[in-house]
């Protein structure tokens, strides 16, 4: 039994282009002119187009990120930067019981 080459459409990006994209994405979104350092499928698609000249659909960008680059979905934490953990602990220990008793 001889091994056959894979059938189907060949990928739009070769291995060298995928590595160019990886290098570009690792620089961060702000390095490519975006205001926030956050990657979205649209932004990655724009960078892929700039770096390789190849236009990819959102689905193809997703397959590139998860399949060929091995990246996964990461959501930013929604937590205030000014958050003061010691003040929160104090409030829970002292103020919350007082408020709860007042019911």
C-alpha cells in the first residue's frame, strides 16, 4: 500500500509565510498600528494581508491561529486596574456585616 498525498485544496500560506505571520503577531497589535494590544480575527487578517499579500477569511484566520500556530482563544480579564484588594477585604469584614444586619 503506497501512501497518497493529501487531497483537497492546498493551504494558501506555506510554512515560511506562517512563520512570518507568527513573528509579526508576536510583536503585538500596537506594533502594527492598532490602538489596543489586543488581537481580533479582523486584525490578524489585516496583518496576514500586509505580511504575505494573501487575503484570508475569518474562518481561515481562525484555522491558521488554532491549527497551524497552535494558539488558543484568550479573553482579557475585566478587572479594574485601580482595584485595592486590602480595601475590599476591609469592606467585606467590617462594612458588609453592618449593612447586612441593618435589614
